[in-house]
């Protein structure tokens, strides 16, 4: 196969988001690039989603695959929004036209459509994050999804309570502004961070009795919107944030008695663009990646982050980076996606695009992407018109 990764039987050229599509050209999927590729169409696009851990085993390699997700919609009308609990099953291996593997564990089912099942909860507005959800009314809500996920696993046996009634466990209205950033700690059970467009970050604590407490005084330091937060994979009281002020900050809850809960470390990326997303490596816990509006993403070593110099800088992308995530199985692999204009209404862009064949033919770009922690190499992503689950053919065996 040539260096550009194209299948010779298909021909053509590699497409990068932003490239011009000439008259007579069309975009085609090269099936040989995937071990698995499945698409499910949803009624509304989803701003974000989360992979739900299941009891089907770790490091799963055999096809067909099953996976569970939770997603929040961006419906046309506020009252139509939902939290979606999704189950995708019968996800078979992608069959390549130019090859056949008689020893494949999934030869008979190759290329069959996956089965999508869904349970829903009404949500009062657009949900840019899930399980804990931000809403347009400036509130953050916590949800118990055990009933909906239980029904996907065993229909009719989901149980009752607030989960069955579709009621939130807690609603916090202390932010005073809407926001996007939410993250659960992988170390401290029940620890959550929520951040808003006014630059405020609130830390949450769960109690053994099922209650929730939110720090009344926010963490402040960002100038403008906080775009993302990430808890440390090893330190229970440490988290990071990034924002429209081009900065990345490290916070330590143990030092909360210092001036206004100021950040322990502040790094200005010095490019003048919004820093949209960050991801903390769970394999190498001193590495963090950040993605910015100018299309660049940087890898930071926390042992030397005070220098302000990243250990790696990538500038290949032409559009704003809105999702980055380290692979949970390969320490050197990062998933990166780009902004999709279709997900947020822009009247000027819509007017400019109306009647232009070149823009009409462009496919919806990926918005958010997540690795599946139990299926090495498998990723899921949202787009304006659908939900995709795929596994690149060149990922490897998923070993660390």
C-alpha cells in the first residue's frame, strides 16, 4: 500500500478537512482503512456523549462487538431534547472487497448492519455533556441512568425510582451562566468539576449516603469561558482546565486555603487562540494534550510544564480542535477531531453557504470522539447526521 495509506484499487487522493473538492470528485470511504465501521442515524445531532462501562469483559477482540453509550441531543426546539441511553450490538468486522480471511471469527456477519437500541429521558434543553449535564438554563444536573441502561441490557427489568421517572438526582443553579466543561474524577468517587462561560469552576463531592455537596466558592483565574476540565488520573484532588484566554491551568484542592483557590500552575500557550480541550493520559500520567482554535494541539509534560514549552506541537489541522483524547490502550496514540459548523447555528455561515454546491457536498465533520476502554482500538464519534463506531485497521493489537 502506498505511503499515503490509500487502497490502490480505489485510487484518488487523501482528503483533509478544508481541502477543495473539484468538479466530478466525490468522497469515498476506503473500507480497507477499517477493521470495523458502523453508522447509526439519530433523530437529532448530539453535542457530546460518553462510553458506558459494561460487564462484557476487558480487552475484547472477538467480533461482533457490543457497546453502550449515553448522549445528549441538540434538537431544533428546546422541549424536544433528550438524554439517550444507547446500545449498539452486532457490530461485525468490515468486509474488504479485495480480501477474504477464511479463518475470520466473523466472516458470516461481515458488513451486516449493527443493531441500535435506545432508552430516553426528557431534558429541559440542549445537553452538551452527559450523566452530569449542562443545560441552557445555566443549571448542572446529575442523573441516575440505571433504569434506562438496565432496560437496554434486559428489557423490562430496569427497576424504578427517580431513574424510572426521569428525574434528576440533583440540580445545581449556582453557576449563573451556561457552560460546557464537566469531568468526573477517575480516582475520587463522586468528585465532579463543572465550569462555566464566566470563568468559574465548581467542585462537587458525593457522600456515602447518596447526597451531593458543591463548593460554594468557585475556583477563579481564567479570563472568559472555561472550555474544558480534566481530573488527574492519579491525584484525587488535582484537576486541569483550559479556556478562551489561551491558558492551561493546574488546580489543587488541597491548597484551597490559598488566595481565592488560585491555580497552582498557569501556562499561557501564547498563540492568542481559544484552548478548547484537554486530555490527561491515563497510561503516562505526566502527559497532557491540549487542542486549540487555531488547529494546533500540544503535548505537555507536567514535570516541565512551568517552562511554558510543550514537548510536542502539531499544526497539521486547518480547523479548530474541539476534541482530543489519549488512547486507553496505546500510550503514544491520541484521537483528534474538528469543529462541525452544522452543530451550532450560524446565520451568516448558513446564508453564505446557501446555493453553493461546493459546501453542500461537504460531509458533516466529526465533533467529539471517545475511545472505548474495553475494546482496544475502537472509537465512537458524533457527527451532524449520525453516530459512528469504528476501529482503524492500523491500530495494532491494543497491547500497551
